C-alpha cells in the first residue's frame, strides 16, 4: 500500500522497543471547523479563511476562517476552545500525532498501515486547528506534547523562537516540494516543517459578465467601471474593506513594488526594513484611494457581503482564496447557479508581478518528542509519497506543495491557486509581524473611509510599526 522504508528508516524503527502492538487510534475532540485560510500570528480580524494570522473569516495557513490566511496577520481559523479530553502525549514506543478534524482521519489510516508493517502503534488525537499550537506551547515544555503536529507555517514565529519544534530533515525528498513552501517553513535558515498544502488568493470572476479575465489592473478597473456605469452590477470589483483587510490588498502593494519586510542576504525577512512607506507602498496607498474616489471600492464590505453580491449577480469580480470554492460550488449556497471561473491576479500598471501572501500548512515534529527519529521516518516515508499526499488532497483539496501530485490534478480552479502560491511571498512568520497588522489595518481604514490622505496614512502606520518593533 505504502512504499517500504529505506534501510536508514528501518534502522530507526528497530531502535524502538515496542511494549505492545496496536493500531492507529483517533481520539476526537470538538473543533471549530476545518482550517481554511492562510495565517500568521496577530493580524487584525477579517472575514477570511483560517490561518495563524489575524483571525478573519478565511481559511487558516491559520493568513486568512472563510477568506484569508493564518499567523499574526489576516487569516487563521477561529481558535477552537481547548479540548475537553486531555490530548495523549508522546511516549517512547508509540507515535503520537495531534491533528485537526480534516486531517485526523487520513493520518489514522496512514498510521494503521505503518503499524501493520512495523508493529509501531500510532495514536492520532483530534484537536481544533488553533488548539494544536496553543496546547503545544502550554504542554510541550512539560514533556506533555505529541511527536508530530499539523499546523501553519506562520506559527513558527512562536514555536521556533521558543524552542518547541525540531529541525526537519527531508533529504532527497526536498526536491519534490515547492521551493516557496519549503521557504515558508524555514526560519532563521533552518527547516522546521514538511509542507503539504498552500493557500494564496487569485481572481474570481463571472464569465457571463466578464468573458475574458483582465490581464492588467487597468483592465480590471475599466471592466468594473463599465459594468457599474451600465447598471449591470452594483459593484464591478469587490475588495474586502469592512473592516480593512490587509491580506487581500497585499498583491496591490507587491504589484507596485512595495513590501512589508525586506529580505536579508540569506533571503529571510528583515524586521529592520519596513517597506509600507516605501515608494511602492505610497503608490499602493494612492491606488486604493483613487479606486475609492472612483466608486470602485467602498468601505463596508466583508466576506459575507462580498459573497452575497457575487451570488446575486450584483458583482463581477473579487479576490480571495480556495476556501470560497465551497460556497460557489454548493447549490444550496449558490442557489441561482451563478457561473464562476478563477484567473491569475492581474498585473499592476507598472508591470510588477503581483505576489499574494502564501500560507502553507504542513507537519512539524515537537522538540520534546520521545520518538523523533520515528516521527521523521513516518513523515518522509509514509506522508511524503504520491499516495500519502493524494489522500490528504482528496480529503481537503488545497493546492498541494508535493510537485509530483500537481501534474495529476484536473481541478482547473485549484491549479490556478497553486500557480498563484508558487508566485507569492510566504506570510512572514517572524514575531515582528505581530506589530504590523493593527497599524496596517488602521491605515487602510483611514483610506477606505477617506479620513486621511493616503500617503500620510501609510507613513504613520510604518512609523508605528517601527516603534512597536523597537520596543
């Protein structure tokens, strides 16, 4: 069923002393729902998917529960309350995994195959996605954590800096993963996770209203303006603005050459280089401000409003991630059968490639694992395979980071999101990202409500961010 282990992995297994044989078991615990968006760690709440970013209604990487990523930024799944039943902890001889409700059943199945071949018991305990991180931080140092967790890359700002996760060794398997995904799980030059799925936003559009998707931002604005002027739709293009959602506006920033953090010589984010008020950042602020003045953006749109407009045929285009596919494909939600398609984010006027934030989910090994070598072997030989990655994709069709699987996917929308993620920027996982979200959101709110000059709004935000980081 699964490929047999390599000699080194077999030696790892022989190092185990098994007191008793047992199959993989799953201990369920209530969750707040499957992760749906990118995340970081402390970003403003927005209507985005789940991730570890500011909580939003989007999917979680934790950067936005229904429409954004996870981290200290925009998306992360709403944190679930702690599990009422104590999660099992790592004990020598039994591999213990903490996973959310979506991935737990698949890991249980893989664990049973692992147990059948090697007699090594695998227990999978189900926790809410956000609870996995919180419980590891609370219980790991007391030697009460698991061997393996599944989580978002932007958790690393907390987990790696506090010594809660171990270095990951992928060996030759590293060549089978997207480079951006590996970069996302790399912190201070060290790889701490094995990625399996990515999340990034792209452009949704109604092909009845927009037969050909815009290739440039100017085309997008022209199409939106024409549809509004004709009275065809209420809003030609919709951006989540109420409250402001930095996560979804980031491609406009990057497309103008702006950035949040620069990079050091090693390619890591540099918290001493804040770019919100760079030349590109100022152009980004002016772009959004002009769209408000032109009636192409309005300040009161959250995820639910955005989806409602589209599903009533009152909007033609919006940007968000794959978590919205469920609403659009569900006839009980899309009651009017509104058609949709997904396209790459249009190129900005100055020709810069718009790069969305990328949230990546994957597996991490606890620094306190009693079975570290066996955990490594389980992941690299049983999960990092075509079959293992296919099972995860079938259970939760997020764009896979496993390159061999990408060529076999026939879901056109998912492929567009995968391409968007390949061209994106990993959501910053550094702790300093927590200083960004509130000030950035406040600046956008001032722009969307026309309460302050756009350039001054982002300059003030950048000044506040630098001051918070300095503290």
